[in-house]
């Protein structure tokens, strides 16, 4: 029941996220143009770090159950504030909305997984993580199709109301999950944030966590470069704002349909029958192939293949396999260091890549081939690190707590 409740919470969260994701992309492009996307992406890590620190303080003094409820409520208020500012004609609000969208979703998603990793055993996680992802993705599928259906009928900005409203059941169902499954308690030395609200000390004292953080950074370099290549191709083909929002909504909906199949069927079978090490090292090999294809034959089709391929695996097999690595760790590692790795690490990598691209653009033009080349290099570096993390450190990961 606890797993079902938290999966339904994630379902509502991801449904609402589809509204803000498609809308924020389209409104920002309309306000500033596609070439400014790296600038706003560079701001995302700062916003995420502020969110993580605020979450860490809440976790220290209110506990995990109240922290996820409060962060859901505060995120809803921030989305509504953006909605009102955009309706008043503020271009800056589209920047804030984009940074908010990048920040709140990872903070809440990682809290969901921190609860799961604190509640299930590793053998249970091998069977449950995929279906939990699948139930969550049903909300994303529904949200994407709703955006596709109503973007031009209601107007892009008005869809933000639905994103804010989705966070009410998100917080309520998460609180129910904690009530049913129990609230994990920190060790005495971890209580009330004694080792730091951020969990940075916990992260940097553990070599396995550091390697995991580097791996996450590499995955997000691949994500960012395939994302930017994809957005450039879309912007060239679709110039109308609402039509672009509609196309994004349909794309993300079908992407989530594919991810759901991987989550409900492929991930449980792979994690039950295939060694975790093989699963982890096979994923970057797939991305190397799609990135090379988009490099050799650049087009909207190959850009979609590279980006959709990354996202489909990231939402399903990679997510389910990665979360198994956190189960043996301590409370602070799962609830604090994990946020730094999977929330800030995600956004830091995107922001760092975007900052470099922005700086280079001030000096010279960037070749479109830069995106698939950089993504391929990052995937090549990801491969041996995944092998090391799941091979040499396997025994340590199984005994660390």
C-alpha cells in the first residue's frame, strides 16, 4: 500500500509537470528565442541549490513526511505566482518559470525515491522499481496528451493552473504513503541535520557516492546536448508558439507511452534476470549509437531518436537500476546526499554545459555538430565509470549503511 500510494503521488506530480514543461519551453522561446536557452539553463543549478537547502532545513526540523508535503505546497504557490506575472506581461517571469520547473520537479521526485529506497529491500526494489516508474509515467502520459489537446484551446499560460493544482494530491498522497509505510528515522548522529542540512559532508566522505555523482553529471551532459540539438530542430520546423506547445505535448506524451512499456515490462525483467552491472554498462552503449547517428545524419528525426532514446531509458531502466544503488546507504545519504547527486548534480551539469556554450557563443559561432560530438564523448566516459561503480564497488555498496 505504501508503494502504491507513493507511486500515485508521483503519478500526479508528473502529470502536472507535463503542463509546466511544455508551457515553460514554449513561452521562453517566444520571449527570448531558442538561442537563449543555454542562458536560462545555466541559472537552473542556483535555483535548485536554493530549493535543496530549504528542503534540507525542512527535513531537519519537520521530518521527511512533512517535508514532502510542504515542498509540494510551496511549489504550487510559486507556479501560481509565475502564472499571474506572465498574464501581466512579464518576460522575466518566463525565466523564473523555467528555473522553477527545473528545480521543483527534481526535489520532489528525489523525495519520492528516498522514501522508496528507505522502505523496500534490494530484492523487492528489483521487482517494484519498474512498476512504480510505470504508474508514475501514466500521469506523465495523461498530462502530455492533455497539453496536446488543450494548448491551443486554452492558451499556453493558462495550463500552468493545472500544474499547480496537481501538487495538491501529490503532497496528500505522499503523506498517506508515509502514514502507511512508516516514516524512516535518522540515526542519532544524523537527527535534526547534525551532519549538515545539505548532506555535502556525507557525500564527499564516501567514494562510492562521489563516483555516483560523477556518473550523474556525465548522464546529464548527454541529456543537455541531445536536448539542445532536439530543441533547435523543433524551433526551425515549428515557429508558432501554441503549435509548438501542442507538438511538445504530443511528443512528450508518446515518449512517456514508450517509457511506460519499458517500466512495466522491460525494467522488472532485466533487473530480475540480468546482473545489475550488465544493465548499467549497456545503457551508455545505446546512447553512443544514437548520438553517432545524429552526428552522421543530422535531422529532426535523428535528433528525436537521440533525445527520446535517452529520456525513455532514463525514465525507466536507468532510474530503476540506479535507485537500487542507494538502498544500502544511511538516512542522510538517501535523503540529503541523494538530493545533491540526483537533483543538484542533474541541474549543475546542465547549467555548466549551458554556461560554457553561452561563453563560447560570445566569441564565435557554435557548429551544430558540437552537440552530438559532446554527447558521444560523455557517453564514452560514462561506460567505464558504470562498470567500476557496479563492479569494483559492488561489495562496498551492499554493505554500506
